C-alpha cells in the first residue's frame, strides 16, 4: 500500500486566520489518522503578493498549535527550474503556447462573439493565440484545454521526500493528443463526484504569467508529484482548481492524488473568510481555543485538556469520519 503523504500549503501573504487553521488541522489529522507523513509547503511562487517574514510567522503559528511538519519546509520560490522543466515538456509536446493577449483584448474578443465574464465566474479564454501569438505585451504561457493525452504512463517520483530539483515527465509525442471529450470527473472524499468542463468554463489557462511568475496551478502540480503527495486536504474554495490540476497531471504524466475539500469558515457577510474579507490573525495566546473552533467546523467534539491530548483525541475521531 502506498505510504500516505499529505501537505498543508499556505501562501505567505498574511498570517493564518480561523479559516486557514481549519485546513491545516484537517490535513494534519488526516495524515496522522493514516500513519502518514505531513509536509508543509510555503506557496510563495506569487512573489509580488508575499510579505517578508510571513513564512516564519505562519510556521510559528502552526508550532503553537502543535502542528509540526515531518520534513523540512519546501519553498516554491526556490523551485523555478523545476517549473520551467515542466513548462518546457508541455511546449515540446504542443500542449502549451505563448499568449500575448491582454485582459482588455480578451474581453473585447469575447464581446465580439456576444460573450463576457459570467457573474461570479472566470473570463473564459477564447484560444486566440493557439495558432500563433497575437498582441504585443510580454507573453504568458497557456495550457491547451481542447486536447488530452490518452493512456499516459505515470512518471517515476520520489515518495515522501523533499522535492527534487527535477522530475521525469512523460515524453510521449504530441501526436497522441486527441480532442477532449466531456468534462473532467473526479471523486472528492467529502463532496462526492465532481465534474468540470475546463475548456467550456475556463478555457486555456495560464501556467506562466507575463511577469515571469509561474502560476499556482503548474507549481502545485509539480510539487505535489515531486513530494509524493498522495492526499490533498484543503479548503472547499479550492475545489474549482481541481479539474485544471488533473488536466496538468495528465499532460505531464504525473499521478493524481485523492482530494478532500473541507468546510469553509464564513465571514459576517456570508462569504468565505479571507484576508480580503476581514479575516484577522489567529489569537494564539490560548492555542487550544483556536483549535477547538477549527475542530468544531470539522465536526469534531470539543476538547478541554491540553493541545497534545486534544490532537490525539481528534485523530481518533477523524478515523471514524474519514
């Protein structure tokens, strides 16, 4: 049986808040309940949004809650070579291409065809640059969503290790690409069967931005494979990313983890609690209080003992839930 490896992957754009502690606790409990390895990855690939020193703040918050990673912390900002290798593999096989379209140009193109951005939806890229780059701005790189690779072999990866600088991607010729048929379907351990037609709801999406920053979707897929991640436990707000990540996993010949998306903590306006929605940093003068609040969101019983005893009790409860 494959050794369980899970991870918590915060972005250092601010300290942990009540919502992010729910995801951290759930991922830690799932790893412990499966006698697995729990990793922490700092997702600082979007460097313009990251705050200096915030990684250490987050790690200190986790430590106060008794959530200690089993291996050294991985930083995405140090892994540009691995992401570039993945992008090169996609380009060589005709699955990614340069795009010079600005947001304004995309909106104008969609308007010409009577389309626009759906309410609460994304701007669906119409594939303008698939046959050759248009526009004059610095190019971004996009993944083609109108093709898929059938019977892709799984690439060899190092299980439960700090991610290597390189990873072996499939080298099947682009001639095996075929028109995509239907939506991507996967099973979420909490939400059940999920489906998304990425081509119809997102379009060809960015894997490297025009400012040379690699996109979250590519970085997370490469790192999950390189670290041997078998189970991804994260907030329900990230469910919509899963189909795109599965497409990238297939395109690169990488394994697909199991997914569990946890309930969200909501703000006063009913929207997901976030840094943009009034979330405040955790008050960890009494860590057990913060952990109990997170446990309640996850359907776990309150515990009034010590942090280590509470984590042990919740691990036992988690086994009965998941």
